C-alpha cells in the first residue's frame, strides 16, 4: 500500500497518543490534530483497509506491525530533525513545525547522515526532544 503524507501523520499521531494515554479513539486523533471527526473517520478507514491499523468493537485504534513500522520511522525522523534544528538555534515551535514538513520528503540517505550527526554531536544520553 502506498501511503501518503497525511496517512503518515495519522499513524505518527496514533503512536504518540498511545504512548501518552494508552488507548486511542478517533476523537482523540481529531482533537490532537485539529481536524474534523469525519476526516479522521475517512483516514482510519483507509488505514484499516490498508492493514496498518485495527479498530476494535469499542472503537479503540491500534497499529498493526506494518503501521507501527511506518509510525516509528516518521516519529524518529520528526524528533531527530527537530532536535537538529533546535541545536542550530531555531525556536522550538518552528523547529517542530518544520520537522513535520521535512520528515516526509527527506531521502533515507540524507536522514541517516543527519541522524548519525545528531547522535555523535548533539544528543545527550537520556535526552528526548519534546513531541
């Protein structure tokens, strides 16, 4: 299944919400992303049909292994890119906003090299940029 930027954003949001609050419903996603419930419903249908999420009888949403793989990749990109931008002097809000734009388009090679630089020169053990 080819997944678009918005699908990646939804998967990343599901991961972040599940880490923060345990269980995730569509309303949680709509609220956190500032989008309408119908938009979330449509996106969840596509992700479910694509085998990237499961929705149980109570409406709780979980990532499948495939969904988790994509979500974790995007989330890691977001965090590392934001941290690098912050280390360069970009204010935190702008850094996280820009990281969200960059995370979808950067090549695997470029990101890997930025990540290596981040780990070698910027990251402190136990340091975790905000979400």
